[in-house]
């Protein structure tokens, strides 16, 4: 059960502990648009230097607000974590929580390709970031990840294409299928995208080696990776 530790504060840190909770409070406060009169409760540490809890602060436009969950881990801060974030990060066994929540894992199993998927997705995302920096937009869904290997010949044409491309070759998952890429938005305005594999079976859904794994799961894989 989470421990309640509520003390009013005006950007004053609660729980002068040496176990990382104070640092987590500082990082959470640094992410808030309004940093006055911040209060915390139900603070607890979990595996991997994760701190979970609840906070509330005073909004000069709206007055006081209720308590909201937050999570601080590694380089990450979530001021409005999803239920899935809470189940996995705020768990004594995040690897088991990842399996029960998304069917992804265990990470040590050799047949699910998770080590390669994690490495591949990080490499592809870095390549997409570089393409975006050079061209101010991402490849379209129709162009796909091949646009990172050779210059696209259909609009939108790249303004600049680096010598040698952005990837050394086709982006294939552990089962030699292309990773799936979908860019949202119209034209080159929105730069949100999905990047994922459908697992060994190549169809949506499934668990273990058949689980769908995407960039949205990377923070969990990074957290539980050996």
C-alpha cells in the first residue's frame, strides 16, 4: 500500500529524505507551468530509482486542483501518466507487469527478438530525427522507411538527402519483415508517427514472440533492460 506523506508546500520540498524522493520532487516541480504551493502525497520508491506519487498545485487562473499521479524515473518525468505507465513503473516487478499489460516479454527470452527490436527502433528513430532535421518533415506513410535508405521519388521529395542515406539498409524486424511506419497529420505539418512490428506472427495482437511492439513501449523496455 502506498504511504501517505502529505505536507503543504510552497515550492518547498516534502520529505527531506536521502533516498531519491526529494530529487524526484524537484524534477517534478521543474516540469510544472505553475510551481507555487505544490503538495505531495503517497510517495513511494520502486525498482530502478522510480518514484511514484501524487501532487497538486495552485493554478492562479483556476484556483486549487485535485491530486494527480506522477512518475519520475531515469531521464523521464510523467505529470499525467497513463494507467499502463502506472502499472509498469510503479511495480515491484516491472518486467512481469509489462507481460501482463501488453503481452511483451520476458525480455530474456531469445525467441521474442526484443533485444533486436529495442536496438532497431532506437536506430530508426534516430534516423527519422536526422531526416526531419534535414528536411523539416518526415517521410510520408506511403514513402515509408525506404525513404531513409534511398531518396524518395514521389512527393514530398527530400530537400536534402545525406550521402549514404540515414539507414544502412532496409529496416527489417527479427522475422525479416519491414518495420511498420505511419505518419499522422496532413502534408508536412504534423510530425507524429507510429513505428512498430507485429511480432513473429505478423498479425495484430498476441503475446510473447507474437506481441506487437512499438516505439511507445521503448520506455518500458529501456527501464527493464539488463
